[in-house]
């Protein structure tokens, strides 16, 4: 499933609008990346959006 495992962000739905104002359905997918993250001392792979990955990186540098 195309969903962030951290924040739950998923696909957005809307219209593609042509120059003549014809509307057709389309989807915007979140920018998901697989990353290896240490959780409770064990390394696991997660699918996270880039916004969550940057927040995780900022929190890990603070320590």
C-alpha cells in the first residue's frame, strides 16, 4: 500500500484540468522512500515520506 508508515500520508485525489477546462480524475502519490531506521535497538526497514525522514534525521542529530 502506498502509505507512509510514520504519519499515514496516502494518495490524494483530484482533477487534472486541461486547457479547455475538461476535468479528469487523477491521483497524487506521496514521495515514499524505503529507509533503515533503528527502533528500540533493532534496525528495521520502513516506507516513509520524505517529510518524515527529514524529521527523523533532525531528531537523531539532536541527541
